[in-house]
C-alpha cells in the first residue's frame, strides 16, 4: 500500500485532464487547503491556454512545511490523471515511488506496471447528477489515498471555492470520493491479510 | 406446604399404575409434584411441555412408557423429540434444561418411579425457584362496545366508503377466504364485535397493510385490527394462536423481569463480537425458531444472524451482543397482548440504555419495525440509533471498492410485510439483489408494490387459506422463471418451507429459498 507520509511532508502533485474538467480548480482547492487549513506552504502553477479548449491541461501543486523556492513540478510524487493525453504526457515524470491515480473509465495506464489507484470519478459524478463534479470526487479520492492534506481543511476549501449554492452537492461529491478512497485502502489491507471475503 | 411447583405429566398406560401403587402404599411422593394424567407422553407437544413454565412452574416431568411398549407405537419417540427440543428452548431462555426431565416406567416399577420423582424434586429444589413470574391475568373488560367505538374513532374507520378496494387487494380475499376488510369494519361499527364469526375474522387478518395503502379514506386497518385484538384479548376470546401457542408462551416468558436468557449460547467463533462496542447487534428470535421448527422443516434461520454479523465484520464493525437479549415483542403486540408487549419493550429499553451502545443494528424486518416505529408509538423511546442491516450494507457497498462474485442464477424476491411498508423497503432489497448480478431478476406476478405476504403474521390464525396463499406465492415464484426465491425475514422462510412440505403439492413446489444476507455474505469481497 502506498501511503505518502514523507518525513519532510513535502508533496509535488500534478493534476491533469481535459480543459473544462475543473483540474485547475481542484489544484487551487488542494493548495488552499494546505496553506489556509493546514498552515503549510503551497504553490500552484497552472498550465492551460490553447490546451484549455479540450486539450490536456494541468495544475502543478507543491505542498511543503518549508518555503517553496521553485514552484514548477518536474517530478511529481502524486500524478492524478483524468484524461489519456494527460497520462501519456506526464507519466514519464512520475517518481519511482510516486503514486498514480486515474479515472478508470477515461485512462488506460498502458506501460505502467506498478500498483496504482483508480476511481470511476466521472461515472460517480454522473450518478450524483452533475458530471462537472468529477474533479471534486477525484480530489476526495486523492486525499484519502495519499493523506497529502487533511480532509477537514479540504472540505472547507471546497465550500469556499465552488460556485454559490453548490457547496452541499460538492461536499457530498468530495465525501463520495473520500469514502471510496478509504474503502479501496481497506480492501487492499484486507486482501493483504487474506481476508477478502465475508465467509473467511 | 412448600412453594415449589413441579408438574408431572403422567401417561395413563405404563407409569400411571405404578403411581397408583405408590398412592395405595401411601408412599412419600414429594408434595411439590402435581400430577396430570395424560393418555400418551407423545401427545404432550412442545407447547404443552412449555406452558407450565410460562405459568411459573419450577419443573416439569414427562413420564411415559419405555421404548417398544407404547400403546400407540410412536409415543416414546415423539416424547423424546419433544423433550429434547423443549430442553433446548429452556436452555436458551436461561431457565436451565434440567428443569424438564423425561423418564419411562412400566406399571410394576413403582419404586423406580418413586426414586425418580424424589430425585427430580430434590434437583429442582436445589436449582431454586423459577425466575419466571406468571403473567398477569387479562383484565376483564367491562364495556366491549365502548372500547370498540374508541378504536373505530381513533383509526378513522368511520370514513370507510365501502368502496371495496380493500377486498380487491386483500391477500386473504384473493386466496378465496370469505373475508373482507370493509365488511369486517362494517360489522364492528354496527356493534357485532361479540359475534364469534366477526371475532374469527379479527384474528384472521394478516395485518399486511395492503388494504390501507389502497384505501381512498386512508383507514389504518392493520392498526385498527391490532387495537380490536387487544380489546378482544381482554374479554378472554381465544386468540387463534398457532403451534399450540408455544411462540406466544415463549415471548410472554421473556417478559418476566427475572429471566436471564442465554440467547447467544449457540453462536460460533466464526464471527467477531466485542462486548464494549458502541454498536449493538439485535439478533431476534431465530435461535428459538430453529429449535422449534428444526425437526419438521429443517430451517436454519440462525444463519441469517451469523451471516449478518459476518457482514458487519466484513465492514470492520465488531458489534456487541446483549448476552440476555429478549424478544422485541412484535408478535405479542400483533396478537393482542399489549400488556406483555409493553413489559418486554420496557425491559429492552432498559437493556439498550444500560448497554452503553449508541447504535442498534437489526437484521429482522419485524424487529426493526417494532423498535423504530411501535416502541415510540407506545411511548417507549430508545435513545439509540436504529439501523436496518440492509440499509447499512447498501450504504457501505455504495462507498465502493466492494465487489460481488456474480450470482448467475435467476432470482425473485418475496417482500416481507414489515419491510415493504418502509419508504425504501421495496427498492432496497432489489437494489442489493441487482448488485449481486443474477443472470436475471424476475418479479412475481404479485410482486413489488402489490406484493402478497407469506401467509401468516404473529403466529395466529393460520388455516387452509394461509396455506393456499403460500402455495400461490411459490407457484408465482416458479412461474416467474426464477430458480431461487430470496426473502428478507426468517418467518417468510419458515412459511415458504412449510408450504413445500405439502404431501400432495410439495414436489411441484420445491424451490430453493434463501435469505438475502446469505447471498450477500457468500459473494461479497473487497476489490
């Protein structure tokens, strides 16, 4: 199981996907939760422009206990992909122990043979009634499996960042992803101890 | 005179002459023993063996003829079986199985009989008085008409428009029984409650609530019937209890404050429990059902309990169990015995309160309804959160990362009446079944919203029409093309299995019946 609690508490994260999926917003929430909620340092570098019109876009977030001198991310510890193009572009940069997280319906992790995390975030968002909340579900999932920031701070950051009147729905989406993440971790732990079913 | 009471059921053929010899000799038969002469030990059913305990007896001895000497052939075998089962029940109830003893004597063995009686009496005295306090006698009701009038007014029965929608949805009427909710309501309104035919109908109602759902005036017929039953109970009208009233006796016995049951003695170590947990699991009466019906139907309703705890364990919930858990009182309430229902409810309220738990998880739909609806309606508030197991499973599974080995068969679902009334009670089991990925889910002809019932409720009023209803249900299940009938209540399972025992129709009705929890527990796994 990959739990990224590093001694330095430093995380370099890349979120990537199509323009319009809310990748940059998710990155902003992540950094805001770390800085305002958890009293740590964080930076955000956005990459969009022509890419925003349906191409690959990314948000590069660094979270650290110390001052951050160089904001761009060259080798992420956590790579969350919500599009195939994003995966193809950034997978080579992921560190050797880095955590890969994908939307399982949108990304095929070709050529990646290590253990990774996947979530049907877009499908879940559709089930919740709003496809555009997939980013928040992904964010909840990322936080559950990596522990990069505290869930409480992130919930606050979600409430204050999303459009007025949608906070409740977005928190529900966040919880959906977060619970899914915890369930996945629990499942892996159960499997590791050989108790995957209810009968044994 | 001492205050111990030991009932001796004594067979007329073998041991009674021996007893007479003792009387002729003016032998010193222990004075605690009260003899009841019976025609055959094999005819003393479990209900009759247990009844004295409900009434406060300290011990019961069943004395018959040695094997091979029974005048009727099967008496000794039957007596053995009945004694063994009743001892099992006494053990679970915490009364002690030693309080019931079976022995066989030939007419010439007066000395043997005497030493048996002395030995038994001294053992009972050593064990001490029974913890059961005899239930209070039903208070005679002075004004039947006035009580009925109140019940009519409280349940909105005057607004009946005589439209007949109730009769056209009533499972009993549809099974061909000359029974009609509106006609019954009209008879009670016109003051005929004292007539035996009307009373019979009051005890026949299944209280399934389909009529109420269809009623344009929203007359709460099940609640009205429940009210009328408790009124009739007060007049001493027979309440049409089935199985000799054994199950009601059992529940009334548990309403004695002194009884400390050993409810969980049968539980295996496959399941994990923790006495200090904040989550309590309430199991229900399945352990008693398995002993009582085990020989006849081979039911294994305790599996529903172990499966439920296994599922909780699967989700890392290690529940506490009340070591002296009692019945929830559902069947007493619905068979008119409100006084003992309230006694049980108060004892449970106290036990839940002092358990230190914050949540109760219930797997039986009847227990769930009783704890969450009927207790508060009777002013008994449970300060704990009450959760139906199926709800919890759906909630946990919905979080994700849990998968099911596809079931592959064609299944149908029999809605338990006490689950169907819940807001999500029809959807929920179907949602769970869909997750199990059967090759197909087939709805019965009278399934879903208009689901018929399993033919009986609260162990009263079972008759040929109940059986016809059950046979119809199974025939519908088979006709749907399903090869597995899934249920969610231990009683549905017992009643369906009972119908399959029919000597004429049985072979055509045989169908696999399983509880939903059993299906889930076998296929659920972490992804």
